[in-house]
C-alpha cells in the first residue's frame, strides 16, 4: 500500500477522478457532499443524452431556481 492508501494505479485514477469532481463542485460554490449524494440518487433516472444536468454548475442553478420559487 502506498503512503496515500492507493494499492494500484487504478486506485490512484479513481481517487484523481473523485478529487476532480470535488474540486469542480467547490469551484462552483456547491457543497460537494450534497451535490454528490443528489447526483448519485438521480443518475439512474437521467437520460443518457442529458448527463450535463448532473454537473455541479447546472445542479447549483437548478437548486437556486427551487429556492427562489
């Protein structure tokens, strides 16, 4: 096991993907945990031609519209 806890190259790639998603959420002023939990709950029901609806900046805009209503 490496010092970071990743036993393989694949583990490191998965971690890099997660850090990228968390960073994208933070850059868009979105709580990463709230966004990720909601995205995982909605992903199965999202049409394959509309994955952009799950991205942090779109999620933020949708949540803002809900709060303003």
